[in-house]
């Protein structure tokens, strides 16, 4: 029985990101999962912090308390306020403030109806009334950027030409709104982040100088991993860069932020790029990347980060059927980091992080929150069971605590 379970675990480790393991393998791993003692947190500090900032932004916008909202964003920028996982409080406030307008437009496009302009027109009016206020300009510009991407993601009646025309109009308007403002002059990372988000929508990517914009942003807010992850994704060949430029900028970013992250910035720049493009496995310096993972966890030993990196190794780095012949040794080496991350750093399960590793944003309508939590928990426990099958298949249990992972004898 134990050898059968171990073989089942090995089959899971070789399973793909897109195809689920067979029902038999799932059942075997679910049996092993019952021997894993790992507290699960359906609601985490990270989620509560994000929701608090977004809800505040939405509340102030709905009540038209624009001066108060502007002050909140300015203070968040000045203090570099962030969630436990490093998400910008200023950007979360701006997200909440524009959320009603963007959600309404996205729903209309999904239903095959052209979005009404009254929502974005109202924001434009506020922008004119608060002329010169970068925080209000930020909200309106980001709303236009979101609407531009919404048109591209869900073209009305399949009309790609019209969708591109509408998208470009929104992106051009965002550029006009942001043009008088400077992130460095305002000491505002949120402004610099908006400028970087806009660059990916330019008609001529060669004029974007995307790496230069991201360098400014990261220098303004080097403690935030979100900006580094966005840089890596923006430099993929399918977007505006190349593998060579990605490697160069990952090293340059690590050199500039070594006092904060050690080698961690190198790993952060590659983090989303590796998830989006298997070809990056050929350019990444595996030793440098793994050193970066270790430095990240030394400097951010929180459970949000531990779950994020564990899910990356267990889920993102599983074999992809479309690229099984593309750098398999690199994929295996990065996937093998799961063992020491689990043993040394994980003692609390955050299921939604594991679900996010399975679902690409916008790929399809997501199920309910409860279903996402269940899916994330099952994914995590199966991956842990597969990793330690030989340890627990004989009846032992495995437990996680802040002092480390340990085995409990069979009863």
C-alpha cells in the first residue's frame, strides 16, 4: 500500500498545470492529506488589509469626499504604506475609488452592451474640479487604463477593430491625464506605477522605454515586490522586451536593492515572467534565483510570502505539456525548492494563494469564494502529500508549526 501511494505521489509531481491528476491519484493523495496537520486560514491578514484600503477608497468616492480621498492617497504614498504582502496602499485606495465605474463597464461588455459613459464622465468632471491634484488624476487615469484593457479583453460583438479603437482612446486619455504629473517630483510611487501600467498600452512599444520607467518606480519604492514582478512580466518577448533584457534588468535591480532584498530582487523580477513564459527558464540563473528565494524568506518570513513561494514551486513549476521538452532540468530544480520551503518556513496554509497559482486572472469566470478556498486547500495538501509521501505513507503524520515541520509517530 505504501509503495502504491508513493508512486501516486510521484505521478502527481509530474502532472501538468492544465490537466488534473487522475481520480485514483487524487483519492490516494487525499488519503495521505489526512495525515497532514496544517492550520488553514480562509481569511488572512493580507486579505483584510487589502479590503480595508479598497473599501475606504470606495466609500470616500461614493460620498464624493474627494479631498479626503486625495489626502489618504498622498499620505499612503509618502509613508510607503503597504499591506503585509507588500501591496501599495495608495494603489488599493485608488482601486476602490474607481471600482464602481470599472465594474459597471466590464459587466456591460461581458453582456454584449457598450458601456455607458456617465461613470467615467463623472470622474472626468471631478478631475477637472480638482485640477493639479495628482491623487485624483491617478484615479481617473487608472480608470481609463482599466477600461482600455476591458475593451481588449471583451470586444463588443467580436469587433476587434472597434475594440482596439476604444481601448486606444482610453489609453491615450490616460496618458494626457498623467502627462503633467511626475512620480519623482511628487514622491509618489503610485504615479510611477500608473505610468508603467500605461506603457504596455502604447501604440509603439519601442517608444515606451519600459525598463527606464520601472527603474524610477523601483528606486522610489524598493521594498515593494509588486513593482519588480510587474517589470519582469513587461519585459517578456510577447510584450515589450526580450529574454536578454529580462536577465539584464533582473541583475541590475538586484544590484540596486541588495541592501533591502539581498538576491531577492532577482527572484522577484523573474517570478511572474516564469509563470507566464516557459522560455524564461532558459535565461534564468537558477542558482541566483534560488538564492533570491532564500533571501526573500529571510527578509519576509511572514506566512503570506511562504505560501506564495511554496505555491510557485508546487503549482507554477509543475510540468507543462506544451513545454515538457523546454528546459526540464531548470523546471525540476526550481520545483525542488518546495521541500525546504515547506520544512523551514511554512506553518500556516493560505488557500487562496494556491488557487491563484492555478487560475490565470481573466481566463474564465471564477467559482465562489468558498469553492476557491476548498480548491486551494486541496491543491496545497496534495502537493505536500506528494512531497513527503515516503515519510507519511507508513502511517506517520506530518505537522507544521512556527518552530518547523516535524513527524508524528503512527498510532
